[in-house]
């Protein structure tokens, strides 16, 4: 491949100890990856990567529910691959000292799902009994931030917490996060024009706060990124240099297609179904006619990620309505950043 990093998103379980309002996984039979499948995953990784550098992101559900399986995988992977790094996204509720020790020793990056302040977080991220998870996540974050590991906050924004984004980002900065990723939920159909306007104003307040406190070089808030806004789309690399693998070893080109049989492109035992992969990339190359003429066409996620369009809208050539709104916000925010930072 020639100096290309190969990415593997591996689901170690689909089980979770939370009951988040916006979770798109839904109620599924609880599954955990087996050691046999892990061994096959490692064989597949070696065959695909061909000596290139590897990044593995351990996913769930809540991945730390499969802590023993992750330990087994990483021990084997580190013996097998010289140039490999590990990332994880976790809800942060299970971070005891044993797990923190292991993460510090083995992981390059940890993304903690924490939706800002308590109001914003507990509006969505609750345990099965309905109790909010904010206090426990914050307590565990304070333990792990003392360790030598790159941390980031992943904020999921939806119609129930968008009004808390500014206060939420301020709170996370005060907690000590320097990298904060607000991710608007484009799966829900509950967004309204008024909500998006409110969300935009929240983001502008964040820009003002960062500018007034001269934090430009210290704090990275995802949506406030003029470089990304001006970066043109690249071709989809799903099934080529990026692979998503579920608990049974089935392979998908994209993390948001995980579990969707229509987009299964093989399994770790038999390898990639090239004919199916070629068909997926063939329709991915077609234009979205309704979007032609838009100045954001070559920059927009709607026009790049047609698989996601299909998963959410039921048609690869139907743009996600919420994503269109977010693109417009990003453009306006880009102009606002240029004037104020």
C-alpha cells in the first residue's frame, strides 16, 4: 500500500450498561466476541495490512464490558504487529484503577462520552434505571486525567441538550479537557429549524469564549475547525484501508453500517467479497443530483458518505436533512471564526 495507515474498528460487544436516549444500536441480543473470532481477526489484519501501520479502535456497546476479551486481543496484537496503536471510545462508567492501568499502558487515545455539563449529559445518558451517569463519569475522568494518555470528550448533541452546548463545553474545559468533539445526532428526525438556529448560537458563544480567553492554541473544539470546513472530500476508503468488524467476525466498510447485512462485505475467516465491495463503491461514485450546484458539494458529508445516507434515509442519493443544516452552520461558523479568532 505504501505508507498508508490501515484502520480497524472492532466491536468487542454490543452490550451496554447505559440506556442513552439517542443510541442507534437499539435493543439487540447481547453478544461478545470470542477468542476464536479474535484469533481470526488477527489473521485478517495481518493479511490486509501487509506490514503497514495499523490503528485499532475498540468499540461496543460499552467496550469495557468486554475487558477480558480486549486484554486477550491487545496482548496477541502487540506480539504480532510492530507498528500498531490503539484507541477506545467508552462511556466512562467502568474506569476503575485496573482498567485505567491497562489503558495507560496500551492505548494511545481514549475518547470519553460526556455530553458537557450535568444538564446536557443526564438529559440523554442514563443507566437502565433512569439515573443519570454524569457524576460517575466525572469522578472516573478525574482519576484517569492524572495518567499519561491522550483524552478527548465526545459530546453527542441532539434536540434534548443542544441548548446546553456552550455551558457544557465551558464545563469540560474547566474539568481539564483540551480536545472536545461535539457530534450532532443526524439519526433523529426531531430537529427543527428553530433548534438548529439555537445550536448555531451556542457554537458562536463558544467561539467568543475561546477568543476572549485566548485559548485558540490550547483548546480544540471539533465543529469550530476552519481547516476541516475547507478540506475537500476524498473517496470512501471503506473496505480498502478501513474495516469495521462485528462480534461474529463479519466485515463492513463503515462503522455506521455495522450489523446491516446489505453492506456486509465478507468475514474475517473467508476475507473480502470483492464483487460486493466493488458494487458498493460503484454506487458511491454516482452523483447526488439534488445536491448538484451546491457550493458545498465537494466538501459535504452527504455527498461523500452515501452509505450513511442509505442507512438513515433509505436511499444513498437522498441527503440527510439534518446534515444539510449542519453543513450550513459549519460554513456560517467558519466565517464567524475568521472574524473573531
